[in-house]
C-alpha cells in the first residue's frame, strides 16, 4: 500500500490510532486538531462522535487543503451512560465495576475529507464488548498499572486491559479507536492509496 | 500481574502467541513442543485443535513437571473446509478468494497443565470473522507483502491483514492465536498468577 508522503494526515494525538494506521502499512503525517471537545452541541452519542470527528478533520483540512485528512472520536457507553476518561483511581474503579460482566458499546465516529477535491465522508461504527466478571483485586491491580487513566471507559483493549475482554461483536480496531477496514476501504476506493 | 520466573511456559513457537502473553503482562518462558501435527487422529476441527493443544502442553510438561505449561493450536475453517498455511502464491490467492466477503470460523484449542499438581484443563474457543469483499488487486497486493505464507488461513489479523477484517464475533485474541481472557482467567483462579 503506497501513498505519497504528506498526502494523508491523521488529525489525532491518539498513539493508538497512529499505531493502527502504521500496522495497516499506511504512510501519513500526524497533525492533531485543536477542537474543543465541549464545542459540539450535546446530542446522542452517535451524533456527538460524528460531529467531533468532522470538526477535527475539517479544522486540519483548512490548513492542508490538498491532503486527505482523517478525524476520529471514540466513546464508551453502557445503559445509556457515557463513560469518559477517568481522572482518579476512584473514578476508574467505578467505571470498571460498571463494565464488569456486562456488554458495553464502543462508538467511533470518523471523518475523511479533502478540501480541494470537495470530498467529505463521515460515519459511525459501533462495536459491542463483553467484559468478564472482575474481582475487586483484579480491578485494583489494573488501576495500579496506571493504564485506565487516559482511556475512554477506563481500559485499553490493545494493552494490559486485554485480560478483561471476553468477546466482541463488530470491528475490533473500532474499539482501539479507528475502524481500519472501513477507513482503508474508503481511501482505496477514492484512489488515495494504491495497491 | 506477577508470576515466578520459569513457572509458566508457553509450549509454542508462534511469535503471535508470545506477543499476546507479553501484552497481558505475563512472565513466562517459551519452550516449543516438537509434536508432529499429523500425529493426532483425524476428527472434527474442534477435536483436532484440542488434541494437538493437549499433546503440545503434555510433551513439554513431562520435562518441566513443576511448571504450568500452555499449549495451543489454531485452525481456520469455512464451509466445512480447513484452510492450512499456504505454501505458494497460488494457494494463498485461492484461500483469500475463498474468504473474501464471507464469514469464516477460527478455532483455537488450548491446554494448560501442571504435572506435579495433576491439573489439566483443555478447551476450544471459536470466533467468527467477516472479511470485506476483496478485489483481485487487493489480494495480489497482500500476497506481495509476504504475510500470508506462515499463517493459518493465509492472513494475519494483527498485521497488514487487518484491512480485510470487517467484523468479528467472539474473542479477538483467539483469532491471533490464543484466547487471552480465558487463559488468564484460568491461571488466576488456579493461583498461578497473582494480582
């Protein structure tokens, strides 16, 4: 898979999204958007991640109108509640207790745009994730590793958190932070990447 | 997660299984079994992977009776046919054409045993994997990367092959080669690893 250098831009600071695109063999630059995550109007989780992904892609696209820009946003929801990124041990503990033994949803909104070509494509991909039953000791051990703190829902499926994830239904990479199959399929069909 | 050095043994040459256990934070040794994969009696795919996993674990266990040994075997099946590891480009091409746009099953048998403690646990975990529709060009590009050749079914979900995997149903790590949640859960309940 080849793409001209600087042609493709990932508008995200997430090292997990960067790793996914690298795993897939893409050549790209990382130019994070500065969008205020609170700037989008409140709405359903689906609307929220879609709007935020679009805002991120379009912001960076303004400065690089000839490039194809990918923006994305991921949230974790369970029983109608959105779980953000825990800031304290207590908060992480509550989140992991909530997820224990149950199925939650991971929603990733992504937006791919190119200003010069007047192309914008946005979509939301949903994955269901079933956690095993966690003991208090397991939760405390996981919090002690420090991994929960900068992760939506308080866990990283591509990290130590893998021991908690029993089953998923849908896209795996979507849980990591970007639905790679869908993103690459779009870039391929638009001729952005060649094979 | 801590475990005494040399206490836990992975009886597999697969770098993918090794990476999964490392990702999960386990301390272990790799001591591959020398079991002849054709030595187990022909049977259903489930029986086949279970028997082979058990043979691998028990072989290594004989030499390390005080250790906990993990053996595993993974196969890919579709429409009643088992897809092995392709040896030629033509064979890889046929496999990927077979998988294109369809759902296949990945079965991993695993066996964990400790001779001294007289404990043996074997199970088989199944995951369904849906591939996107692949073009001839995409298949040829993927074969050109060389990745299909040492992989059951002709692809690596944790490698470049990720672009083909649209959805999975079940354990993701099982597709990579070892159902990590189940393996760690067993080790934890047996007191082999602590938290």
